[in-house]
C-alpha cells in the first residue's frame, strides 16, 4: 500500500513537529525520530537536512541536536518550542495577574507567545509590542488589538529595535508590561544584543506594573548586556526548577515570586508563592 503524498503545508507541519520534538529532548537518534513520526529513514533525513539548512538543528553520526547559543540568541522558531510545557504553565499563572482590560506592553520573547494566544480568556486589551509574531497572534484574537512598534527590523528575531522603538515607548503609558529575559544570574537580567536590552528598559519605564515571565532554564546564565534586575518587576513568574540560590536571591531583592508546577511534561494550575525570605 503506497502512502498518500504529503502536501507542502503538511510537510512543513511535520518538520515543525520534528523541530519541537528535538528541541524538547535536546538530542535524538535519527532512526528513533523516523519511527516516532512513521516515515522512512530517507524522508526523515530530508526533513532534518531542511532544518539543518535553516540553522535550526545539527546532525552528526546518526543523531540530531539543537543548535547551542553562545553569546547570541537562537532563532525564534527554535525558542518557541523549547520548554513549551513550562511556558504554558507560566502563561496560565500570568493570565490570572492581568486586569480585565487595558494597555499592555509585550516584548519579543517567545515565552509570551502562549499567553498572547489566550488573552481573550481574560479580557480586552490594546497590546503594544516590538514582536511581529505577537502582533499577528493578538490581531487574530476577537477582543484585543495590536500595535506594532516600528524600528529596525531584525529578521533573526522577527522583531524591531532601535531609537525609533525607544522614542515611541517614551510616549506610551501602559497599564502593564509583560516581559522575559534570555539570562538571569544573581537577580540580574541579561541579553546578548544591546539594542534589545535597551528596548526592555524602555518598556519598563513606560508601564505602571511589570511582570517578568521566565522559565527556570534561563537562571544561572550570562549574556553581555544587562537590563536591570528583578527588583524592577512587581512579580516574577517561573517554574519550580529554578535553582534554590537564585530563588533566595529573587526573594531578597523583594520580588513577589510565583512558582508554577509542571508534571509529566504538562502544566498544572498549581502555583506556589514562597514565603518572604525573612519569615
């Protein structure tokens, strides 16, 4: 029995699923992937070669792995599938922190994608963002509107930076800023690109309340450019995998810390709010 020919859309959907699976595991055998996706080994090699050609994965000796970043941020296409269960759990907790309406700033972090998709569950918003993908997501919702900040478009990040973005943010007064970070060490936040660190600081200055949404894999990492510390945020939402020394530092800096749980790769509704450090 011959298999039906896969459409172009179906092919891209499968490759995205393969990318998500490898991103989740970090490294996998090619034969294992072919069996899991019920395709021939040759077909899986073609899929992987396409992803390798886009600098999303790397192949070696029958295995495939994610591309590690060193002082640079990996592409949004890779980041959006990494730690997806944690991001969805963080989105669940963040949703409860939103007002029923208002003006919200969102940076270009893929951690915010699951939350952007669920805004209609909470209320009606005007979302101001430098992320093209978040603008697309919000524009597709029923009750919220998107405003995309113009500036220097960075294709590798699918978002904008530059003085135009910072100047536009100086004219904004938002009810809430929702942001993430590439790296957090000792309560300090870092980004590998100076222009993005500047945008994050401008968003902080333009908002009345500020929430930091960051999964635990970002803790203990460094990048060249700092953009303040967690004391600039009203609430930090992360998962229970955050290192204990980093958790203690967050609490000492006065941040309200919400820890979300993920069991068997699935987010749960449970949120643990630790006691203050001096209790």
